[in-house]
C-alpha cells in the first residue's frame, strides 16, 4: 500500500487472502471509503512487493514481489498514476527480490531500495550487500527565445526541479558553438534557423535533453519619404518603408514641429509655419532592435510683396498691404492737385497763363477776369487841365 501524491489517495495492490491465495487487484481509499480500480493493464498477482510514492516520477512505483509460497520472485517494475498502471524498463534494475525496504530521500531527491530476499531465500544484503537508488531523469524546464536578430545577444536558461544534485548544463546553439551553465547568452553571426538544445546531467550521470530552435532575422531597416518635400504651406505625406527585423514592428514618429505620433502610417502632417523641419521615424521590432530614418520638409510660407521698408516705417508684412496704401495716397494727392489747378483757371475763355517773367508796367491795369466784352475804358494818364 502506498500514498498517491498525484491523485490524493491511498492505493492498495496485491497481497494474499486468508487462504494464502495471491491477489492482483487494485483499490483506492478516498474520503473514508474503499473503491476498486479497474485497469486494463496491471502487474500480475503477487505479495510482498516494494510499493512507494516517488515525487520525482510523480507516481507510485512498484518493484518485485513473490508468488506461490516463495517459489516465484518478480524483478519487474511498474508505475501507477491516475487509475492506470504502466510497466517501466529501466536500463539497470535490482535482481528479482521480495520484502525489499524502500524510502524516498528528499535531501538527495531519489528513491532508495535496500535488502530483501533473493531466489536462495537469503537476505539480499547478506548476499550482495546491495543498495539501489532509483533516479529519474532530471526534471528541467528550458527557457529560450524562438526568434532573434543577427548580431544581437539572446539569453537562454534552464530551471531544474528534480533529481540528485549537482547538475551540469551543456548548451548547443546549432552554429558550431557550445556553452555551459544554467544561464547563457549567445550572439548569432548570420541569419537562419538554428537548433538550441540543453542537456542536463545529474549526480548519477542521468541526463535529460531539452530541444528547441530559434529563427535569426536580419536587423530592421527603415526609409522615410516626404511628399511634397518643399511647399509654401499645407499637408505633407510622410511614408515609412521597413524591411528586415523580427515582426511585429512598431513605428513612432516625430514631425519636427513639436508633434508626435505612433502607428504604421502613412502620416499626413499640416505644416503652417515657415522653416526647415526634420521629420524622423523609429522602427522597433519584437526583440527591441531599432532603426531610424529622417526626411527634411521645407516650408517657405506666404510671399511678401514689400522687400525693403524705409527707415522708421513698420516692416512690410504679407498680412498688411502697405505698398498699395502708399500708391493710393499718391494717386489721391495727384487728383486733388489737378482739381485745385483747374479751379484756379476756371471761367469763360479763361486759361492758365504761362509762367514766365513779369511784363513791364504799361500804365494800363490788366483786364479784370469776368469783365464784359467791349473796348477797354479810357483809363490812363492825361495832361493836367489848363489853369483858369
């Protein structure tokens, strides 16, 4: 009878009844009651077997036993778990025996068997002084990536939870190189698919081989195009093209104008201020390898009509038409001047006399503008009248 640590109940196998008939049935004891376990395959009837729980195996282990009043000994080995029996065929095994002593060694992590009787009905310890341990292959878990980038280090490790220490860990990377230890780092020099295996060996030279593979990809590369690359102002389409790397690949954007974004793109950006803007995209693949690309966007802004402003006047701006105001003022002044000159020469038949030196005084006053037509009045100097 043995405790089944995997299923959580006691297991009883074989034995003999009151008539010394050997039995080959299996029973379990759970929650205060017995129930027979029916199994298609099971050990043959016997008594006095070694039957014990092996935590390293995660099952009960049965070895040896005797049948028919000590005339037939057994040297076979079986494991029981989950209501079923499985016969085991280890590379080495104790001689057929019965009444063996057995116990689990939690410090060293293995099952130990000692003594019993052999076919000569002699205590095995007196005959061969045999002590056996049943060592299961080390219980180990391999942790390693399945993808990577060329010339970038990968990390692999193995965790061992069962078997007698000390252990050795031997790694093979599939590219002709090897390493030792529970944790290793390796850098592949070219792309391709490689085996990535580790062999764990315990103190009794029992080994477990854990296998796997890794795909090595080229490093990511990225290019960035801006369309248009030069404009007065408005929308620019930024397109990134990625090759290589280990997918998935994420993109992050910086547009050079204080704005940022993430996503596959293309990205449409509205540039309004004049200047040269350096847009940049960063591609990051699954194993955190990055690549960057830049593109320059040139924004000229609005055309300015006034290039040079007189000293002391406000600078010309595309938002205020100073030139047209000056032209308008000059035009208005010219029109006003013409009107004033026309007003001074206004009248029937009047005209503006030419400008020149003044005429010599003739003693006759000039005609008055607007006087009626006719002979001029007799105005002038005359001789004084004779004296009385």
